[in-house]
C-alpha cells in the first residue's frame, strides 16, 4: 500500500530522488563502482560537492554576495557550538530567541563560551507562539533565532532587524519559502527535513564575518578551515551530500523556491482550513505564527481518538503523532509532500 | 567492465551489502518507505542502531567488559578533539605517537586543551616505520596512537604497555585482525575503510574512564551525553549506520575477525611477495611494520611508469595511485577486497 509519510524528520524525499540514489549505490555515473566506495577526492564526487554548493547559492539568490556554502556533519546540534566558537568574541555576548526545545539547546551551548541574553521567550505558553516584542542590546556579537519550530508548529514570518550579525537555524524550513536570505550572516540547517537524508548539515556563512573573535578554534569547528578546503577538510558524508544535491536539483527543475512556496502555501491552507472549520479539531499554535511545514493540532474530543487513529492508519498515513511535549498530532508537510497526501488526511478528518 | 577498487577510503564494500543498501533506499523492511525517510526513533531504525552496536562488541569480544559503542559524526577528525575534551584533565598532559599525518592532526587538537608529549616520532624517515623505543611519562592522562597509517602503509603490530589510558585511532584497520581489544580504553574509527560509507564514526569507550576531567564539555563532544541517549542524542546519520550494520553482519557471517584476518594475511602476503621478488618494485615501508591494509610501493625504474599505469588501468584497476606525500603506489586491500583482484594486480606487476 502507498504510504503517506508525514514524519517530522528524517522525512519524505522526492520519489525520483530516491530512485537515483538507489541506482548510485549500485553504479554511480556508469563507473561500475558504487557512489559510496569511490574517493571523495575523485573528479566524480568533487563535481557532486561543487554542484550542491552552487545550487544552494542559486536557489537562495545568494550568488556573488560573499557567502560560502559548506556541507558538514553533526547536525544543527554541532552548529549550536560552532556558532559561538566562530562568532562570539572573547568575553562576548549574544542574543538568543527562545522559541522551543532546539533554541534552548542552542543557547545552552553558547553559554559555555560567553554571555547569553535571552531577548524573548515563548516558554510561558509552551512555545505556541513567536515573540514579537523584544529589545536587542546594542553590544551583542550576534542574534540567534530558529526560523521554524518543528515540535510546536510555529514559524517566524519576519526576522529581527539588528545591526549585529543575524544567525538563523533553518533546519526545518530552509528552501520552503522566499525570503531575503541576504539579511542573514549565518544560516545552518540539518539536511533531514527539506533537503536530504540525515547525516549532513548545510552551512551558509558570510566570509567577512569570520576570523574576528580572537579565539583559538579547534579545526573541525572552524568555518574558515572548512571554507579553505572547499568543504573537504576531512572526508565528507558522501551519500547524504549526493542525495541533497539531487533534491536541490529537483527543486530547481520544478521552478525553485518561488514555485515550491506556492505549493507549500496551498498545502498548509488545505490542512489549516480543515482544522479551523472542523469542530473536532483545534490548532496548537497561534494562528499568525503557524508553520507551513509542521502543522500541529489537537482533538477537541478525546473520545474520537481511537477512531481517528484507526482511520489514518488504514489510509496508509504515517508519522503524524504529535511530539510528546505538545501531544495531539503533527503533520509535517515538507517540500516533497504531495498535496494529494494532505487531501487524504483532510478527508479523514472531515469524515470523523 | 568489472572494477578492482583499491581506493584508500571511502573504499570497497561487499557487493551484497551494496545491493541490500540500494534496496533499503527504495523500500526498507517492506515498510513501503525508504530507509532515509523514516524517523530515526522508529522501531525499525532503533533496531538497526542496536544491532550495529551489539555486533561491534561481539566482533571485538568486548561484551560485558564495561564498554559502550557509539556511532557519531565528524570522522576521526572530530575525535581528535573529543579525546582530549573527555580524557585530558584541566592542566593535564597526554602522550602521543607521531606516526603520520593523522597522528599529527590528532596531537594538534589536543594541544588546544593541554600539554602534549610526543613520545616518539617517525617523521625523520617520512613516517615509513613505527617507533619502537620510547618512554611514556608516568603522569600523562592518556596515550594516543594510530594503529594503521593509511598514507605510509605502516601498522603497529603491538601496542604500548602503559598504566595510563590507552587511546587508539583504528580508522583504517579496525575489524581486520585479532587483537586484545580490551587493552584499549578508547577506540575510534571513521567508518569509510573497513566498515561502511563515509559519514559515521565508530567510538568504543570504557564507561568508567569518563566524567573525570573536571571540564565542562559541550554536549555534542561529550561521550557521556551520547551514551546516555543510546547514540541518539541528535539525529544520527541513518544511512551510514545502516550500511555499517550490514557490513558487520557480513563479517560475522563469514566467521568474524579470525576468519577475515586469515584472508587479509594471505592477500597482503601475495602482494608483498611480488614487491619483494620483482626487481622493478620496492616497498615504501619498513618490512616489520608493513600494513596489511595499505600496501605502499614504488617503481625502481621510473621509465616503466607509463607502461605500468596503462596496464593496470586497462585491467579495470582503480585507486592505486600513491598519496602525494609518499608517491608511487598504494594498494588498499581492506576486508571487502577479494584476493582475485590482488592476483590481477600481481599478474600485471609480474608481466611488467
């Protein structure tokens, strides 16, 4: 039976990407060798890395604007540490938005290296909204925010204006919507939502912000080291990067971010409309901050739970149980999710 | 044409593993979902992680001896930093063997956190041997060595006896030979030689050595954090871990390390015999320290180079150019390399 995969991450990827990836495991570029058994310094893999990096800049409209692209390891979790290592001055200070569990982990690591100023938090309401009133101190080295909060289903619709460097963890909504990406100085994102499989982290960093902290940075945590080696300071995660490249090419071929944003808006609208119009359901996040990637919702009548769970399981839907800290349901509707799958979920909600 | 893949890493993997990996990309465990689009917390993937960790302990005969197994990210390069973070006391000291480029990178990172005592180095002869005379100071927190030096083709045949903790980077020869693995307190290895694709790092660590440095360790660099989360503190590199599990199962099925060691000895012998008996070739490493994984050799008559290169290329051999810092040739003959491929290389050398 066809599955409708609403997993929060690792998550759905385009079917044609999966087919190409499987073929490359058996015979890559007709080399009669597997993608995963050739040297990362071979012409064939260097071309993959170069193409992936170029596609990122092209899709985000950041070409020739002084940004470097890296495909690293360790997920956003390691970026939580690399960010302060690379940007926080000795005895420095940074401003953090606390909009969920991942923001909290990010600021915890930054505290190891300097002062952290939490400029705003939505913890008071279990992170179900994005704070809009805040003051950013003028003396911070950078401002950090999490654009989309996977667990709670909230999303920044606009970003802080600041003279300090602006850093954004875009793990769960990168490549999903048009933004002026040049407002950010550092963007990072684990691949496993909108870009590829788990195992690589995309980093987009403005070159001229680096090398200014006076810190001794361990090699693997130093963006300048990785940039100087074209993202191959050490053996890169070949397969996750290859699949990311294929997914970025898929996105470009369908018209890029402008085209996918239209689809994403239509998909989110379809589901939120049902949530708002069906008395059996309610949204978990504040309406104006709702994420177009992760739709969190609750049953208003728990007695319907058994029937609802049975219905979606029978329809081949998977991955929509809510995170334990919110409860209810979470439908992750990333770029590769077809609207037809959402329609199936909506039909079930309607029939409940 | 069938290829004979002598790449130093990423490198050859068993054909049946590649087939299973390709199938899992399309449909994993008959879930009608790809391995790379399901949650890492799903029952199906947790079973993969658990099995991979159990197979490591079983194959190395380390069950019930107080070791934990982790599959992390960042390669040996990140372990170069994690080792001192986890084991070097505040104002501490560590002893390092300098037996090649990777040892050098390891000790460079350790210097960021404390005193490094280089107890022995083979740099004087371009790392073509393993130092055997050395004194390890009694007050070091740990001793670090690199069991196999991929670039130079040397290999520790026995390991330092010390009362300090013994740490070993086994990236390029783990699972290739019988050793008393319980002599080590911490073993780490990038997967991309003998275990799987690039993108995961195996760490085997004795639990009771941790938590004793008095350091504040960033979460992602803290072995205790990863152990407490069963190697899923953050999203693990799903695909590289799955392929590693398949390769470990392949190794177990063929009789484990004892069986593969016999094959590896026979394979190395075949190639070294040709090098020693053919006046056109000479080995690059000291005989008693020769690696059974990476066989480095040189032409004694450079005028034969063009003909030799043409011959092996025509035979479908790839990946045997030597590293630029040694020159000549390097045949990497990891576990998955069949002796038939080595015979083809030997035949060409013989006919030259």
